[in-house]
C-alpha cells in the first residue's frame, strides 16, 4: 500500500470529497530542500571552525557543545519538515507519518527549543543566582526534556493513528488529528513562555559578550516561527496540501534554526579571523571592568600583589601553564615606565617605544597561553592580562605627557 503511487488528478479528486484541494509538489519544494541544505551546510562550517578554534576564549565562552546540539536538532527538525510538511510525495518511506511527525519533527523541534531555554536559565543562574553551571547539572534539563518527549511520542505511537497522525492512501497525505495539533502547539508555546519569563528576569544584566541581546533576538525569531506555525497548523486544510503553508513553514523553520546558531557564534568567529589578538585583549579587559571573571571561569585578581610585583619587574613568580612544560619569560618593564617624571620629549619617546615592545611581548604570551590549551592556568593568564592592562594605562600617561610637550 505504501509503495502505490496515485496521480495528482486522483489525489485532487479525493481531497475534494473532504472539502479542500491539493497543490501538487513542484519546484518550490525542491528549492526549499536545496536552500535549507545549503544553509545548514554553512552553519556546520561555522560550528566546525569554532571547534577548531575552541581554545580562543571568546568562542569557548559561547558553549560550543550546546551550539552543536542545536545544530544537530535543527538538521533533524528540517528532515522532519520534509516528511511531515509534504515537500516530497508521501509514498514509500515518507508515508510513515508518525515517524516524521512525532519522532523527528516534533521531538527535535522541542529539543531545539529546550536548548534555548537552558541558555537563558544558565544566564539567570550565573548572573542572578551567582551559581556556576557546570558538571552533570548542566545535562539535567536536556535529560528531562528528552524523557518527556520520549513519553509523549511513545503515547502517540501506541494510541490509534486517528488520534495523532494517520496516512491517507488516496490523497497520499499525513492527516493530523486536531487534538494532536493542539497538544503539540501548547507544549511548544509553554517552553517559549518560560524562555520569555527568564529573559525578563535577566533583562538588566549588562554582560560583556552580548548574551542578553543575543537571547532577545533569538526569542523574537522563535516567536515569529511559533506564530506562523500556529496559524497554518490550525487551518481546516492540512498543511501538506497547501503549497503556501508547507513552503512558508519549512522556510521559517530552517531560517529560525540556522539564525539562532549564527546569532550566537558569528561575532566571536569574525573577531577571531580579523582581529584575533586585539579583540582577545579587549574581551579580557572588558570582562574584568564589568566584574564577570568568575561567571566566565576566569580566576585571579587583576590587582593582586603578585600581579603588581610582576609588572614592576620585582616578582620572582614566573607563570607556567598547567598543561605544558613550556615556560614563558616576561620582559620586565623598566622602572622609568612606572615613574614617568621626565619632561624631556626624547626620553618620553624612548619610553613609548619600550612600552610598545612590552605590549607586543605580553600580547604574544597571552595568545600563546590561550592556544596551548591552558584552561587550568587561569591565575597565570590573569597575571599576563594584568600586565597588558597596566601597560596600556602607562602608555596613555606617557602619550599625554608627550602631547603636553609638543603642544
């Protein structure tokens, strides 16, 4: 029965008995599949690049495992759309309606939404509750969501197809029971309502790396997808029978899934390609200025005695990475940089040159340490970053004195 093909004329005639028409599958559906595949291919390249550069801290701070899970869920969601929305003729393997509607589309749509929910919950836990998100605790929300979906899909699989999704061999369509449509929509709306609530709770966070703005943009994108899905899925006419509905839902779904990952990763990836060292220095400086070093896993006090002694060139402490035998030797900053008292412009220019050399050295040290997988050496990295911050301040003082002598 599943292998029998019915002509478009016979399908249209069968649909007319139910009071609606059927738009044949054509070029628009093929275009949606091709464009969606290209989109996910580009997003996969973005995620793979991020993994190859996962030791670059602005990228690592974006939670690559979660973004990878979102990409995988988005791909499966798209595959589910192809089957459930009727982008191909519903024959053969595509006629297994509950597989594509329950186990693929609905399951992974909900898991994708769960990833966004966990993201805003993590913001709330870190910045409002002042608690870390690490270890097995971070897996708990995903596990609970997956178990709930497995139970929901199992129930849908065990009950009569008339109550969930059934296959109509005459029209070659997957027909959804209204109760299934409503319950699936309610579950999707519930999780996004919780996302909006947590977004409201963290609205005043002035995070260094755009998390709140990113999450807000993701919520806006998701609400567009939810509203559109709700409108089309509550029509009397099946989604798969309407060219407008099936294409609109599919395009909105894969754009939503891809944009969500791009919103999170694009900026740090761009900076890692075009302004790698300067952005890393700015990232760390802003992190400390806003006091979020603990939230982002950066330990150490940038104004500690040890850091000050190191900057003055009097410390015997030489930072070493926790996972490497290499030792980076810091170039001591000459004493005249600390006490810029001379009014001789030539002396000040010489000091500026020394500062520039020191800046290059410390930036190189920090970049080497980050790329050498020294995540456990946060204290040492903090000392190096402190040198950069202090030297920048000294250089500003020197330049101010130089400007005063010139003008």
